């Protein structure tokens, strides 16, 4: 059973009528057999409240049949759905009315028999106003235009594909502005709207559409696309460009956007259901499952922003202009003890490896942490110390500088050797009494040498932490050779991440509670460089010494 928040459907009546073909006076021809006893069973899916969802499962049957063609009756230019004997077909109906479902059973020699059923559905649709507002910009007679989030690449960028058994695009991610022919990809507009109280989805193209190679066959049966060679084709007459849409599920279990499979979200993969992985006024992220013509199952990841936005999920900076903390690292020697605490050791006994399987021992020695020439330098060394094979340093401002909301700027340069994992980050000030991840974590900057020159911004919450945390990343080709400013804007409702004032990710859950947004309280700052571990990965055997340099840390409110 499905659980709905968003659209729910109430099923009032189903009427069924039969029409059969006439087969009198047909000549006897060798090798020809007219299918007989043609039947069509239907099952209507219901949600947890007992209401139908509009999804109908059809099971055709007949004697002497080779295959079936099903016409669902809700499109003027409907293409048949081919069903093999012993198989079923599912189809979602999105609005009230009567539909004539036609089943054609084909036998040897190309002859056929058919029946038609009429189903009458009375559907009452109610959508969560918050979801409707974010998708369509309003609740009545409104539209919102979404375009590809093309300025952002990497694992949390605008386009990727991976295994359906994982939650990230592990097979491929497109670089910024790097998806196919821009004239048939990035000129598409996805319109979500409400007209006379009825929500609709419309795909606006300039003629050509970008089609997955494995889905080209679905629209062009004569085509022979080469593997992994996606194609631009004029497809408007074959696609369903305007249909009603449905949103089901809830914030805890997840939201599902349901469209007709022939109504793609720009890039066509022949999928009708999409998991909404993130939705706010500034970003729409979805995950769709494709079963292609080669029998493969793939998970696709798309990200869209409102038309007119560039550089990530929205533009601009929050209005934080008052400098409340400035650590300029302008006095050589040890870090200022009135600001910084040292965390030493290897995390044992409670969190050996600091909870991430890290390989270093943190010290307060000048060999590992020192201020020189206006820079804080955290140095990782390959040496046997405290039972570990590497040393480094970790500092925090707990009980010395803590704050709620603001802009944080960290100007830094990161090392490139595999196994290094430098970070500038924040933890909830109640961490001692409200253990991680309940206290919340904000990672302003993370970089791993094994993915050199890609930088990450992440939040960890009770509902999303560790490998399931919410975050984004962006390529930065000279992160290991040049200094850059890594920033967050932290407000009561959202946290946005920037590099050199260019936004690349925003965390803004639709439902903000202690589980999804534990960020309405004081946090403190941390800087460190770990070695190895779950994110740092394999350690380069040539690593002898690497330095994480921080020019300044500033906080504005």
C-alpha cells in the first residue's frame, strides 16, 4: 500500500462495458489463428487510507495470442503499450472522467481480436499547499518555470547516473554546462502550474529533445542507437508535453512526483515516477529509475532551478554585514588559547579513529600546528606517534566563541596528496549533552586528496548523516595551488554554501524540525586535517608531509 501526503484520490465508481470483434465468414487460412476468450482484468491501487491512487494494473488474457496492444484511453495521440502473454501493465490516471481502455490481442498471421472497457473515475485531488507553492509558485492560477541547474557539476550537480542500489550517481556525473548539445538540452523549460485549481506539468522545448540512448527505441522503433551515445531528436509529436501531475508521500518517507512516462523532465528516460530528493523555492532535485531496452536498471539524478537563476540553487548572499569574529592569524607562534582549544589523541577509547576510521594522532606540537607569516598551518606528518603512523592537529572554539546564524568566510588552500582530508566546519554547542548527529554539523569546507580539486559543503542531521548526509560539491581546478574563500550563509530556514561568492548548494528542508533542521542554536568552529578514514580514503604511500593553510576565519551577523 502507498501512503500519501499531497494528492490523494478517492475512487467512487467503475463502470465496465464490453465490445467484441465480429469474426463471421472469415476464410480458413493456414497458419492463421484468431485469438479467442479475450479478457482484461483490472486492479486499482489504494493508499493507506483506502482511497485509490489512480494507478491501475491491467492483466490481459486470451487463447491463441502472441502479444497484446493496450490503449489506455487518456491521450488523443496514444501509442500502444505492448504486453506479452502472462505479463501485466500499469498506468496512472490523473484526473476524473470516463476512459475507454482498448485491448487488442494479436494471433499468428497478424489477425486480432479486441475488447474495450469503459472505466469512470471520480478523483478528488488535494495537494499539500507547501509543496504546491514550491513547485508552482502559488496555489491557484500560477506557474513556475524551472531550468537545468547547469552551472553546477560533480556528484551533487545537475545530472548524473548510478546504480539503483545506491543513493548517489556513482557511474557518471556531468560537469558544469557539460551535458550533450546545449541547443537540445539547456533550452528546455519545465513548467509546473495550477490552472483553475488543477495542477499541470508542461515541457517547453525548442523542437529537439535530448534522449537517452536506451530510450530512443521507445520513441523510434526503427532506430539503432549506439551504446551510451545519447541523441538529439525532434520528438515533440511523440511526447506528451502537457499533463496533470501528482505528488505523493510525506517528508519522512519521501515525496514522489508522478508523470506520464512520455512526459519527460527534459532528458527522456521513459520513467513516470520520480523521487523528489530535495525541494525548496530555489532547487528541485529528483531521482528516477529507468529500465532500458538492454534489460539494465539505472538511477538518474537531475537538478533544476527557477528560470533566471545561475550558479546553483539560487543567487545572492544573506544580509550579514556586521563583523563579530575575526581570526586573522597575524601573530606568529601557537594559536591564541583564548580562542582555540586543542583536541589531542586518536579519539580512543570511545571513538577510536575519531569515529571515521582515521589514521592520525592529533597533537598540540608546533610541528603539527603553528601560525607563520599570517597563516595557520596544520601539518600532517608520516611518523610513528601514540600508536598511529601519522600526526596532525585539530582545533575548536567550544565555550570560547559560539554563535547562532551568520556568514562564515574561511580563506584557505588545501593539499592534494591522496589520504589528506582537511576541513573547516561547525558543531552544535550542545554536543556534549546531545551527541552527534543530534547536535547537528555544518561542513563549510571539506576536500580529499583522492578527489583533488573538488570541494564539498555538507550538513549532518539526525535524519541525514554520514554517507546519507545532505550536501553539494563543486569543481575547483586550482584548490590545491591557490587560496579561495569558502563560505556559508546560515539563517533560521536555510544554509547556503559558496566558493568565492558563487553558490553551489543550499540546504532548506520543506519541513523544519529538530530532525531535519537542528540549526536554530549556538554552534562553534573547528579546523583540522584528518588522514585516511571513511572519506579520506586510501593513503598515498608517498605521503610524508602535507600542509593545510588558513589565511583567516571571519564571522558576520
